[in-house]
């Protein structure tokens, strides 16, 4: 457990051990939420990533990809086609 003091401006300094555990650095944002009268905070970028990961869970299988490698190969091909299309438009 860590303790932080609240300044007259309502600011706190998050202890280094907590910042390291949450992978927080200067300028990062945190999300504060309440659950059953307790308050929690998380690295907002990591929370957004987790939520996106949860939202996409199982979608590759639904789309017919047998493996992560197969899906990555497909994405590489789409990127190549997009680059070719942009280059073609720029040369015209």
C-alpha cells in the first residue's frame, strides 16, 4: 500500500512504484472510477487498449482466419494495396 498527500490545489503525487506498475509517465492521463464506494484509477491508454482488445476478441475467427499469422498476412496485403493506390493517385 502506498500513501499520497493531497496539495492545497487538490493534486497528488503518485508514488514511483505505482507509476511504474501502471506504466505512467509525465503527461499521461488516468481514468478514475468508483465501484461500491471505492475509487480506482488506471492508465487511460492501457484501459482503452484493453477495451479494444475485448471488443475484437474472437472477430478473427468469425472472419475465417485460422491463425494470427494468416490475419497479419492479410493486413500486410491490404496495406500494400493501399500504398499502391495512393502512389497511383499521386502520379496522376
